[in-house]
């Protein structure tokens, strides 16, 4: 166990970043398959595929909120645990893990009850029409019943990554995703269950992942263990973790607010094509969310390295990790930007063969993702602030892209530019956020990297 911990502070940065990031990237991409595969299968249902795709597009933002609460605890607690490990405070790190486990469990109960009681209202807010509401509710209700599995699988898996067990973290996601991919066609088509089958497959798969995570974190191979003595919630342990988790929570939950805004604007400006346009937006958001996942995985792979070495006051290793991270992220986002511009129809066909969608969606995809070019820098800087334990600035930067920029632009630009302004809002916000975040990062990290502030409570 000591050898596993020491490699974060001693192994060559390039080799370590590859070892940590590849499984994290794989896990992120595989995790996306839970919903992407659902949409692909559902979108190709005979006769009702486009309507079913619109239904999942309405339910998906609410599903993202459930995942965001897992990030609030897991991605807030895990970097603090890694910093504590780097500072030689294993007992404190295990207290963070134990408190996070209890918080995830309690939050699951609250979210399940809340969403079951308000599902009709929420789905309508998020764009469900009279036609799409029954399918959307069918999928969402089943998914909500599996909230505890989602919380445990996603939230606790961050603590596996934080210890340097990147391959084990990837396996958590892999076993669930493979189960989902196998079960989807069996339940959707074989048992003719449609969207209900997709939801059941997802919940069952997440449950398998949750059991896997808990078994590992209570087993012999883990450095940090879930212990009964640490399950009692202590505000001085949990609240700082939640404060740091606000940033990834905002990044995930605001996807829901963004889709709510987009769908509301489409309902206002879309005329008699509302359902087909919401289907198109569902595909565009799916593509965007999928393409940013490798960058997210890359930053998650770098986080334990940055956090551990920051806690150990090895600032040169922190700087070297960040430099390699931002270069790698920009190379990736530039490549994706070029592929989308050249081959947009290829990506649209993955989700639907509907002639109406194929006529309008490729052009919108080119516009929608044109800001991808710079997002590598934005994600690298913002997530490195999380790894450094800087809760306040990371929270502001998480708010910047979606809340401060994107949502207002999605509301204002259509007034000036007409319907197309809805799709232009995304790249405009991406470019502005990337430039702003990079500037803030390089101004603020001079002090952080000087070694003046390395306390967990900074």
C-alpha cells in the first residue's frame, strides 16, 4: 500500500499521467455509454424512435442532476483525501471517506423521494410535450428508483481514483457499462419494453458497479477503508468536502439548466417542429457531453497527482503535471473540433436515420461545437483548482461557463439573431469561458505554486 501511495510522489510525471489518465478517460467514455447507448437503441425504435429520443432528451437533464449530487460529495471529498494522504494524514483521509459514504446514502433517500413526488412537473419544465411525457416519465421513474446505486457507484469511485488505483476505478465503470450494453437490446427489443427496458438495464448495471466499489473500499487492497467509526457525520469533516465539491456539482448540474433553457427556447421559437428540434438538441448535447469526457478523464487522472504532491509540498511536480495536462487537453480538443467540422453527419447517424434530423442536425452540430477548440485549457485550469483544494475560485469558474455566460446568451442571442442564436450561444460561451479561466489561473497560481498556501483549509 505504501508503494502505491509513494508512486504519486516519486514516479516520472509523464508515465504517471498516462497510467492515471488512460483508465480515467476509458472510465469516462464507458460511463457515457450508459445514456449514449440508451439513446442510440431508443432512437432506432420503429415508428416512434424520434419521439422516444425526445423523451430521453427531456429526462436526461434530471438524470444529470442525480449524478451531480454524487459529484458534490465524491469529487469534493476525494481531492481532500488525496491532499491529506500527501501530507501523511491517513486517519483524516479515512474520516473524509467515511463521512462521504454516509452523506451519499442519506442524499440518495432524499433525492429518490423528491423526484418521485415531482416527476410530472419537472419533466414538463424540461421540455416534455403531451406526446413525449408518458415515455419520459416511464424512463425517469425507473431510473430514480436506482438513485442509491448511482450515488454510491459514482460518488465512491472518486476515492478509488484518488488513491492511485486508476485501473480499479475504470473497472467499476466497465463492468456496469458492459452489463448495460448487453441488457439494452435484450430488454428494449427482445422483451419489447422500449424505454422502460433501457431504464431497467441502466439501474441494474449501476447496482453492479455500486456493489463492486463498496467491496473494494472495504477490502484488503485499498489504502483508505470505509470504517464504521468514521460513518458518523462531522460537519468539520464533511462541509469542507462539500465546499470543494460545489465546483464539479455546478459543472454537471448546470448541464440540466442549460438543456432546460435550450428546450424552453426551442418550444418558444420552434413552431410546429418542436419535437424534432428537441430531438436534434438532444443529439447535439449528447455529442458535446461525449466529446468532453476524455478531457474530463484526463483531468481526473491528473487530480490525484496534483493533490498528493501539493499536500507533500512538491510544487515542481505540480507544475510539471499541469503543463503536460493542458498540452494534452488542447491537442485532443483541437482534433475533435476538426473532426466535427469535417464529418458532422457521421455523428448524427449514430443516433438516428430520420431524414428530418439528418437534414438539419449536421449544420447545427458544426456551429454548436465550434468553441471546442479552446475547451482543453478551460477544463485543465478549472479542474486543477479543484485538485489544489481551492473551493472558492473553482466554484466561480464552474459557474462562469454555464450560468454566467451560456444561459444568458441562450436567452439573449435569439432576440438578436433569431432561432439560430440558440445554437450560437454554446460556442460563444465556450470561447469566453476558456479565455477568462486561463487568465485567472495564471494570475492566481503564482502564489499557490510559491508554496505559501498548502493547508487543507486554504
